[in-house]
C-alpha cells in the first residue's frame, strides 16, 4: 500500500525525473530493455565526435523525437508534479530537475524546469565562440538541408547534452543549489546511473533529506542511498504519494 507523504513537513523539495516518467505518454526509454540507445550502431550514438563527423544522424534522432513528442500529452505523473509546484505555499519550494528532453513537464504546466540534458525543442550554433543564443525550434528538417547559423555560417545543432559533453554550468549550479537545502528528494523513472544525476541522492542524503525512489525496477546496488524504493508505474504512484488522490 502506498502511503501519502506528509508534504507539510518539507520546505525544500527536489524532484528528479528520468525517461521512465514519460513512458506512459508514449515515449520509449533510452536505456534498458527496448531502449533507443540499445538499437543504435556505434557511429550513430549521439556523442560529440559523431556530431562533428555526421550531424545528419544526430538531427535525424532529434527530428524523430520532435515528431513523436509534439503529439503527446503529459500523463498523471507530470500533472501531479505541476500541481504540487503550483500549489506550494510561499514557505515551501519545489524544484524540478529532469534528464528528459521531451518538453512534457512544460506541457503539464511546470515552470522553471532545470533541463540537465537540454531540450529537443531548442537549437543552437555548433560554434562555441558564436554569440547566437539558443532558441525554441519545432522544425522538422530535411537531412540534406540542415540549418546553418545566420551569424557565423557554422552548422546548427540541437541544444542537447550529448555523450562526452559536460552538463551546462547554469543547470549544474541550479541543481547543486537546490540539493544543498533539500529536505525531501524524490527520483522518478530514472536508473540513477548517469552522472551527475547519479550523485544527487547522495548529496540529498548528506544534508539529511528524506530520499524516495519511484521506479519500475529495483536498484541493483546494495548500498543505495534511498530511504524508500517504491516499485511501479509513476503515473499510478505519484498522484497517491503526493496526495492528489
């Protein structure tokens, strides 16, 4: 039986979400059984090297994600988090950190989402010295007509954190600041194995926060830093846990 959390006890809540929270909306996970990354050839893996060698492959993946995500709706888990944020009192703060790139949290109504891995719906210049600002972009590009920068002429790229690339400084700083004051940490639909998110629960535990994991599979580690692991579907568990039902 799932028991409702006594949310009034906590003033600094940090929620971390991974791909598992979006499965009920129609998106496949990236890792694990049936995950997208398990089907890609080495030369197609979205990393910094392949972006330079073959940006068409990266754009193909992102444009496919744009096609799929644009027609999807947030599920009950996304909506529960947005409701919690919208109804938090001035003495309570709810910080949402996501590893997802699908924009479903924003569709649900969440504000100021910290997107650790960027967004499939933003584009930026591939030239790090260019001052073109990243911008919202829903365009589905033809692979033989990829966009180029209006300022420097370099090819444009999705505003994602690819494998082998660091988390942007702003998102990393905002996450660390939230975790520093955290008294309740909830991770949802994530294996917790990808850095830096893999260290978030330890950071929360270090400052004395209660730590909860909602996931389909139990963590393999015998030294988990989670106080509580709730196995099941996030869209069923989270509304109950947060008192929406």
